[in-house]
C-alpha cells in the first residue's frame, strides 16, 4: 500500500525531508549571527523563528487532518503519526530525529546565551520539525490496515 501511495504522490515526501535539514541549517545560521550581533540580527532571528513556528503549526494541523482521513481504512496511531514510531523507515526517523536534536540544541543554546533578547524566540523554531515529521507520516507513513471487526 505504501509503495502505491508513493507512486501516486511524486517525490515521496522529499520536500518535507528537505524542509527538515534546510530549516536546521537556516536556524543555525541565524542563531550564530544573532548571538554574535544581537542588535543587528535579533529581529531577523525572531522573524525566522516565528515563521518556522507558524509553518510547524500548519503542518501539524494538516497532519492531524490527514491522519483522521487515513484512520478510516488504517489503524493510525498517535505515536506513528506524530513520532514516526513503526510508520517510517529508520532512515527517515533518523533524519528527523537528528535535525530535531540539532535544532533544539541550537535554539536552547542561543536563547541561553542571549536570554532577554529577540534571540530567545529561537526555542520556537523546532516546531517546524515536529510538524513536518507528522505531515510526512500522515502522507507517506505505513500503518496496518483496519480489520473488519464490527466492534
């Protein structure tokens, strides 16, 4: 079933995988610049972080709706949908996990070094990874087929 789904949707979720590592790189660049020169790059860090946060919220909403749609025919689990547990290949899980860890460390370190500035908004940025992972799972994850049990 998953192979059919990937054939129907070109790219097989590659755009969401690109968002994961590209957003990590962007956050790192802006966080470094913001910590080095908070007066110059503070607003830019806040804007980038808020855009990533907003995009992550949109992805989470779309993932929830996609999971609800798929739950009619498949047994979609919360851990599979939002944490990729047994719904994605290990390679995909590792990519999202390492990007998440790197973004969390980057955001928390930047906010810790410049706590009462706009740089502290960097802690919101990893939401884009939660959202993109959930959306990947909703679109491309593999879940068990729902049984015909009437109960």
